[in-house]
């Protein structure tokens, strides 16, 4: 493995983490409808957090289903 391949591998790993962090932040912001935690009541905040958790769980299940499907075929 030459130096270029190693550098590309490291850059891909770093970029994957950065992009995933940005996507997760955007999804959380969209689930709160753009409002900050200080602007929401406690009930709205807990409901928003529950919806965000459900969305993350659903995405996790979709990824698992995709991996299972690829394994089957």
C-alpha cells in the first residue's frame, strides 16, 4: 500500500465522520422546526427529542435492513 492510498483512506474516514455529524445536526434542527431549546416549552422539547430519537432508530433499522438484503443476494 503506497502513501497516497493511506492518505486517501484517512481522509475518507475523517470526511465520513464530518458529513455524518452535519447530517445528524441538520436532521435534529429540522425535527425541532428550526427552534432553539430555549424557545420551546418543556413539553415541546421532550416531544421533539422523542421524534428525533424515533427518526434515528428508524434510520438505524433501515441501514440494518439494507445490509441484510445485500447479504441475502
